[in-house]
């Protein structure tokens, strides 16, 4: 039986150990609070580490000193006010869509549909802030790509 990893082994760069070491020793600069131009890189309903349903949105910064860095919005949604917070950001990202929570399965599909509609079509000006120790995200403007 052939080793499935042989193909990948042949593609390894000779300097890979140095690159791995550099990656392990590098630190990502923390993105300060402020206004950023971003695109949505990923958006899904998933399970949090604590086992609760959570809306996860990855914003990739597309301009400025923090270009290509990611901002992560993670909102647990097991209480009505949390679902309301998630609805607010979803409506801000795609105002043309009717955003309603009915069931978690329906909401997961809704989030997937929104992501498919905005991916590669819209970019955003957002305000990345903090309130009571939690990251906050406010959509300031929407730009068609």
C-alpha cells in the first residue's frame, strides 16, 4: 500500500525547518481598536468551546498598517439578547436580506446564504471596539466590489 504522504513529502522545501521555526517564534501584532476597511473571509454558525451555538465572522483587514490581519467576531447565541446582537450585525452586513431566527438549523442556513451573497461582492468600513471586556463590531459603510 502506498503512503498517502509521499506526494507531499516530495514537495517539501529544503528550508522548511527554518520556516517552521520562524513561524513558531513570530508573534502577530494585536490589532488596536479603531476603524478598518475589511472583507468578510468566513461566516458560519458553529459550536463554541463551551458547547453553545456561536456565530463566527472573520473580518480580513484590506488596507492600512494592519492589512491582511484578521478580526474575529464570535457571538454565542443561546439567549434571546445574544441572538438579537447577531441579527444586528447580519442585517448590517447584508441589509437586503430578511434576518429572522426560527431554529438553529434555519439560522445556520441563513448565515451560509448571506455569506454566499456577500463573498467577493462587498467590503465594509467597520468600527472595532470594546464594551465590558468584549469585542464590538459596527458596520459604518458598505462598498460594492
